[in-house]
């Protein structure tokens, strides 16, 4: 051997591929490929970030005290049981690292978030994929795939990349069907886009269940993707394990301040939710009007639509056509969805332009 050899399970990882921001010929694109907030960041969060950037020589608060307390106030939680990370991605990796390893299994649904496979393989665990139900989570299929080796179950709700939503009763049924030694990770990156009556009960479950971890992010509705901040909530025992292995000083001083301001700016959250709801429904209607051309929008509760192309116009061709028009979208061939294109809900102007281009391409195909 002439060089250091990686663990064999690391070679099984396909690196995460982020959404495009530039065209194949190097042109900057309007980015509808990463589910960012098209309205940007709230003024309160931006001001807090700028103010906190004055001191660059001092390490951030390692306990993220003010951020944890702000999150706890808004959501009615115990601040001691709030954990924070470099985006919710870090927390997903920590969950796998803390509770799974070689010989164990990590379970998730088909068309689940791509990071789940990476998190499982990174620690030498075996990823197990349960069948979906028309692009949505099938609780019975998940439970049927639980074995004595299952240690972690990941479930995004709403799901990425499909946008589908698993209702509260089904989440409760899934949890009730799992052994108490299995960690159920509810990835709620898009939860703020839900109406109050659509809440899946995950945080309430995490308050009392010793084996439930809920993760959230500031990258979506709060518009802080550049700062990479996530948080989670679980039992004191689970939180203790995650703190043992998380990166020290993993959230910057400015990031902590911006996130604390963002989580308390409910007016911004509500305005962003209302904008998304209106234009997601509008775009879904435009896609439905093209059903005779083989286009279908999967029902979404997130800030994007998964559009399926089963007619003469392919998803790849649609992606290229939208790129030519100046838009970056997410073609999902790498996730076994070669007929799927995920499109973030942008501004009104952007959504109208995308719909017009899709119509023109579908009718010309």
C-alpha cells in the first residue's frame, strides 16, 4: 500500500451534490435549486448579524446560550435540551454517529433526503430503504423493514425532495411501532412552512419520548443559509450524546445572534409562509393544467414543487430549457428520480417566468 487506505465503507459514499448556481457555460443563474427563501433574510436577523460581527477575535459562546433560550421561548421548550449545529446536517450526522456503526442499520424511506445515506455510510452502518407510497412516506413499509439491527430511523417531514407530508397520527403510529432502543429522527427543515393545524406533533413527542430527536434549520424560511445554523430537541440523554461529539464552537457569534433574532421574528416567518403558500399553489395549478402533456406536481407542503415529467418533455430537457432561460433547478437523476425536477418557489416574477417556460416547452415537445 503506497498511501493511507480509507475505511471501505467510506468508498461507498456518493458525495452530496448541491444545487446548481451557474449554468454549464459559467453564467450565473437565478437559483431555484436549493430551497432558499426568495424573500431573503429578515431585517432584524440581518441587523443582529452585522452588530455581532464587530468582534472577530473572540470565540463564540460554546453553549449558544442566547440562541437556545430564544428557541425555547418561541417553541415552549426546555433550553437545556436544545442542541445546535452547523446546519441541521451536522445534527443528522451526529445522530448516526452517536447511535449507529458497523453491523447496525439506518432506515429511511425511498426518496428521502440524500444526507441520510451519507450519514449512515459515514459511520459504517448499513442504509436500508423502505418503499414509498406514491412519493410519500409509507409507515407500514418503514415498520416492515425494521430488524434487530435497526438503530436509527430518519424521516423528513415535510419530505425533501418530494414535499410530501406525513400527518400527526401516522408519526405517532410510526413511533409507537418502533422499539424504545431505536432513535427516531424527525427532520423538520420545512416545518415553518406548515399551517398550525398541519403540525406533525414531533416537538410534543420529543418532550416526553426518550428516543425522538427533532431537527430544524435556519437555512429555509429564516433565510440564513449562508450562516449554516441548525438546532434540535430531544431527551436530556440524547442531547448529552450529541454534545459529546458535536464540533466545539460550531455556530459563529454572528450566526448565533442572527438566528436568535430570526426565530423571534414571527412577522417575517408568517409573511414568508404566506408568499410560499400562494405561489406554490399557483405553480401547482399551472403544472396541473399541463397534465395532458405528461406533467404532474407532487402535492407539496414545503417551499418547492417536485414536478414529474412522463410525457414527451423530459425532466432533463426541462432543466436545460429553464437553465437557458436563466434558472437553476434540481434534476434528481442521482436520487432515482430521472423524471423529476425540483423547483424552489421563488418570487412572483420568477414563478410566473418558470411556468411560462414550462408551458412553452411542453407544448413544443
